[in-house]
C-alpha cells in the first residue's frame, strides 16, 4: 500500500483532505520532520492564505531541505490551492517572493475583466500552450480539461 505524506504548512484545514484520502484506502503520514520523507511515496502540499506566509512556514520548518531533496529525486509532489502556487518560481502577491521553483513560473493577479470575477472560484478550462514544462510534459498539448479553481487576489 502506498503512503502519501501531507505537509502541514499551517495555513489550511487538513481534516477534509485527510478524510478524502482515507476514503481511497491510501495510507497517510503527516510530514513533521525530515525523516518522515523516507516513509512516503509522494507528498501533498495543501494550503490557503498568502504565498509569503506559506513559504515562510516551509522555510522555518525542519523539512525544507528534505522537500527539495524529495523533488530532486523526482518523487511525486502535488500542490493543492496555495500549495500549488508555492511550487512555482515566485509570486507577486503583496510583493515579490521566491517560491520552491519546482515548476518555472510566476503567480500573478488575474487581470480585472468583466468575464473573470475576483475572487475566481469554480470550474475553469485548462489549456496547455507548452507541454514541455514538467510536470505537464506528458500531457497532449491539444488536450484541455476542466479543473476547480480558487484564485484570490
């Protein structure tokens, strides 16, 4: 049975995520220290709140270096909501802040247009313009799909 590690960055409600994963009969380990990475097959980084506070919490923890090593070993890492943003190179939310740089890119505000309400919460079409970027390099560039979005600026 595979074990999924969940990193608690202190900015989200883990209860719903844990309940969802347990319903899939997947073993869960809350990552609390560097040695916990040795016992998991993949890692989830959930979160809500500001980019800066999320990165500060990861860097202050004793898991930052091991998370970097986990990525270097090409092990699966999935970010949810703020956790996904933290995987990018940087964010312009309330200043300019460096991210984990696992995925090249920048978190920027959604331009204010009538068709894009802010905050933007709901189902949005995802279209790949460049499928040469990890982790999307195995997805057909012609493919599009709907994904739930929750973007607040």
